[in-house]
C-alpha cells in the first residue's frame, strides 16, 4: 500500500476526522521522482478538543511512528477542532518552498 494511503487509513481510523487532506509534497523537494518522503496533513477532528498544539502533534507522530521510522522524512501538520477549522474559514495553509539540498544551491 502506498505511504499516502497508509497515512490516510491510519488517521481516518484513529481520529474519525470531519476533514482530512494528506498531500504528498515530495515533488517539491530534492528527492527522486515518485518519492513518498514529504507529506502535509490537514486534519479536523473532535479528537483534538482540549489539546494544545504540541499534544496534537505528538498524537499524530505516535500514530504514524512506523512511517516516520521508515520512508517519511518530513511531516507538516495542520491540526484543528471543527470550531477552529470554521474560524480559519476552512483554509489550508500552503507549505513553504523547500530551501534544502540542491534546490537552495544556485
């Protein structure tokens, strides 16, 4: 199963999100074509209620420990409760440009 599908399946099962967007952003980095190493996750779930940002991130890192120990090099997280998501007007923040590796060299 592709890494992106593993991430989606794990998070859907554990969080029952009202919104989930898992984007493979590997193409934006200095990696071989078709890599699955850099991901952005936007998840909206009641499971985040009462949790600070650090606790939310720790929860995701725990759920995706297998992928983070293997193929996943970077994971950008945007984690919200449904109320926070509505306050953001349901907008996904774009990831910044990669400045590492050969992309920074000119």
